[in-house]
């Protein structure tokens, strides 16, 4: 037995003592008014799950297969379908029940093609670009044009005079202080792209704000709206190349560039599917807690950190519970969502397809924040549940210290569950290198540490089982009025309204 394995086993023994109180009272007691694993009867099962998850984890093996054998998984593409088939096979091999695909359609498919650019003046040199998702093409021979700047910190001003962009390549820059939040800049960018297309612009240079500014010669692709497409070519350029072009443009030098982008759209809707499997509850099988991640990815690399890490964690969590031989009181439903990158399409499809039974759901648990260890549980605005989680979080500190709060993360597959009035629980991670791997050519298996993945998958398993097995039901759905009021208080209204994700009408205004 290796020293590493011995250390892991010793750590699990310590966890067992702390959780189950072997040899006396546990070293870390829950507060008298709160029930932790020692008091609610879940401790013995959690110890078994921790052992399976930390010592016998296959999560990294699953991630390697997904990354290397399936590869990038754009929603609606043939590789996306291979990922669905792979996910179904893995769930069946793990031993989950009721494994099946739940089909849905997206509005249109998209395939990346060639993207090239060359700076023609003030000097001649090649530039590195990649197309943003669901954006269009130039003429087959490309196009040479002057480059002019547009300030994304003040799109309100830019939109007042779009004629100046006719026949030009637009370079997105960030000057001065932003007049809107980052979410609102993202939402308004789509309006700017449509206006630029109408004005006769040639192309736009400017990827997703917040990613790529650190450099490393990486482009970062992504969608420019929820279920949105654009005929105008929009590209991400490496920070190093964009830096030179920006310096030239802002200094007043005449800048010309040649650009060629060739992408392809499908002629109509395309079909895809969520992958679903369950561990049925032993007492209340109709009450369901969803544990998930998105299976789709972008296509510049393997999609290992976004979100192969989450997919492998879901499978690793499911396997740890199955191998531990324990059954929760309620059903844990494991879901690998497709279409997250195009606007949470798979998780919205799930909520719509299960609308009649959403009242029996407890919420969902999502991991989608890169390659790092879990640092907090964000309960999606459910402030009423923060105290409920505290004893569990304190006990888990012997595996990994993390905190719990009521923050709202609507940008992943937590969002549709939050909109349904349920706790969409985001497993926020500490991922400083995600700024490099996010939607880039660096999003490969080499960016993931096996021990971190095993720990994240184990914490996902422990959290899911604790929620599903505790004597009291964790949560019931809030009303639409109460949910809308919470989202307004959390400053989500403007972004959700601008993105077309606000479905509450005028509810929750007070």
C-alpha cells in the first residue's frame, strides 16, 4: 500500500470518527437547535460514500475518456450526440436506474469553419482569431477594411451613430468606467452586433469580456446571447494581437486588416438530449433532488474544465453512492444537460418537461466553475436554507473547508431551477486558472488534477445524499411572486429581462 493511499485511508478514518462519533462524542458538535449528520441519521452512509469517493474514484478516468475519446461536444453536432451516447453507457455501467435520454430541440445548429486575419497596415503580420459561436461569415475570399474602435463600456453612446461603422472592421475596446454591469454589457452586446450588421460593418473583433485579457496567446469562444445567432462574423482575437491593434487604432494610426471567416448554420432546428439516471429513494421516491452538470462544450479543445470536470463529478458522485450500497430516502436524479452553452437550453427543457412534478423536486446541485476545489455552496437566493446547511458544512470541513451562502448563480444550470422557485445550488470552485482554459484551446485534460476532481466528486456525492436522505424535506418551491422579489433584491432583474430569461411578468415588484 502506497504512502498516499495510506494517508487517504487515515483521513477517511478521521472523517468516520468525526461524522459518526465512534469512541465518544464527535470532535465537532452541531449546535443544539440544528441537526447535522450525527443527529439526522445520515452519518453512517456518508462515511461509506466518502470512502468510495476518495479511495476508489474513477472520476478522472471518466474525464479522460470524455476528453480524448469523445472530444469537443458542441450542442446539436455529431460529437454532441456521441457524448449523449457515452453518458448513457456510463450511467448504465455504474448501475443507475431508469437511465434514458430526454430529447429536445434547439433552434439551429452551427459548425465552426476557417478563421484567418492579417494586419495590413501600419505593418503586415498574421493575427490569431477564432469565431464566436453562432456567428456568421465573410465572403469566401475574405475582406480587407479599415479598423475602427467601439467602446463596450458605453454602448449607449456607440448605438447613436452606427453609420460610421459601415464598411469597417469594428474593434471592441474598454475605455473609461463601465456604465453598466458586466452582465448588462454582455446582454447589450447582442444589440450592438445586430445594429452593426444593419449598418453594413464587415466584422467585429471582441470576444467574451473578462476572459482572455491575461493573454497566453489564447482566443476564447462562446455564445453572444441566449438562443441567439448573428449573420455578422464576430471573432475573438488573442490578447497579444489585439493589444497591438488597439494601440495602433487608439493612437490615431490608419489601421487596415484582412479577415476571412467561414462558418455554417443548419437549415433549421436540430435535436439533442439530456442524459438522465437515478438512484431511487427508499421511502419517498417521488421526491427528487437533481444532481447535474452540462455535457456540452465548446470546440477549440476537449472541454475538460468546461464542463468535463462537472460531468465527471456527477458520474463519480453517482458511482460513490452506488458502490457504498446505501439508498437515500428520496430519489437522486443525475442529469447531464446539453445546450448549457447556448443559453441553459437543456436545464430549461428539463424544467419544462417535468413541469407537472416540479412541486416534488427539492432543487438541483451543479458543478460548473472550472478545475478547482469547491470553496462554497451558493443556495440560489434561498436565505431560509443557509442555517440548515451549516452543521453539514462544518462536518465536511475535515474533507474540504467551504462555506455556504444564499448567492444567486443564474449563468449555469442552476438558473431554471431558481426560476422555478427551488434552490439552484452552485458548487462554486476556487479556479484561478479558469481564466485561461475557459472556452479556449487550453481547455484540455492536462488542466485538471485527479485528486481535486476526486474530492469535488466526493463532496457532490455527500451533499446530494445528505439532502436526499435527511428526515425533513430540504425545500419546497417558492411562489413566482416570492422568487421574483428575491431575484430583484439580488439585482438580477435587469440582466434576466435583457437576456429574455425573465418569465415573471410584473410579479414581485414590491
